[in-house]
C-alpha cells in the first residue's frame, strides 16, 4: 500500500506534468479549427479536442480525490442553489423527458457548506442518474435538517444497481458501464466531498430504486 502523502505528491506532480502538454495540444487544436474552412476537417479536429478535454477532466478528478482542496465554508441558500444546479441540465431534462423534483424541509432553507464542492458532488450524482435512466424518468432530491448538519436523499428511476457490484461503486475508476461509457469516478468524487464535510454518502439498499443518502455535518 502506497502511503497517502506519497500518493498525493505523485498525483499532484503527475497531474501538473500531464496538463502542460494537454493544454498545449488543446490550444493548438483550437487555433487550427479557427483557420480551417473544410467542414469535415473541422469535425475531426473537434473530435480530437473533446478527447483532450476528457483527459484533462480525468486528471482533475484524480487530483480532487487524491488531494482534495481545502473547503471554503459559507451559507448556502437551498432553493437558489439547487434551482441553479438544475438549470444547467434543463435542456437535457427536456430532451430526455426527465422530471426533476425537489422537496426540502422548512428548517433547511439555509445550511453551511462549500458551494463549489457541493456543486461537484450533486453534478456527479445527476450525471450518474442520467446514465442510469436514459429517457422518460424522474430524479427526486429531498433534504432535511439533522442535529449537526443536513441530510439529503437522492433517488433516480433507473434500473438500479445490481447487488453484485454494490460493494465497489465508490471505488476510483470502477465502472458498471460498458467499455468507453464512463470511468466510474463520479461517485468517488461525491464520497470524497461528503467526507470533507464531515459526513458520508451511502447507497440505501432498503429502497427499490437507486437511492443515495448524503449527510453533511457542520
């Protein structure tokens, strides 16, 4: 087992070294796209650029999990925060006919958290749910105050997570999807951020539909 401090140092260094050439490649591709008039060639360049950006996102995810940044705590307005988050997915929800439903207790109009980290956590859950649902479904987010923080229930109407793979769903790079359809890093990020907030994220196996319970503690 590699010591945590060595893993963190390696991840930070390797991420930086890999990002430098990727940034150069990305910049050059975008410059070529501006100069290229041929539609087919522009399409090919765009495809290459998407893969470069995907690699950059993978590196960012790895660095977040191995060496997460310090939290910046602040007051979060529950209603506004989740309305803004859902707005990012409005087009996708409409195209796929997915209903986004929220229910929050009156006591949790405001709570404490790091807004940026919280956005990463719930975006990861939404993207995971979208892959599971496909089309014609629902995502339900509920929230309530608890003695030392807040608790959320995040449920989607997808097919559910097979019992055989449940023990590994939070593992880095584990994927229950077919090859090329995701690296399984989203739930790992969500767990890292929940734990940074003194809480946890768990799969509620008592529910028929996939339901994650997220606690954040002050």
